[in-house]
């Protein structure tokens, strides 16, 4: 399942996302989305987890998590 993680700060690292999501299962990939022209983060990431049950557990636990001063939006990616 692909998971959308929104409201990330500009200094959020892929390694931090991996640590949070690995508590729930295998993480296949993490991609912090960046503007192709400026290279700056667009404030969200896409995380892929192969097991839908583990992915849903991560969504349920991490949605509205306060991290580095912002509240994450975590949901199944819809694209």
C-alpha cells in the first residue's frame, strides 16, 4: 500500500520516516516529494509498505501525530 504523509517540515529526513513506519512492518520505500525546479520539499512524502494490514496500522497510529512542531496527515495515497 502507498501511504501519503503530509504536513512535513522542511528538515524531515527519510530516515526519520523509516524509523516511525518500521515499527509497524516492512517499509519498501520512502520518497519525500520535492519541487523539481527548486529542490525544496513540497511538505509531503509517499511511503510504500507491502502488507496492507501493517500499512493500515501505521496510518491509524500515525495520523495526527505531532512531529517536529507539526501535525502529520497520514492516509492511503489516492493516485
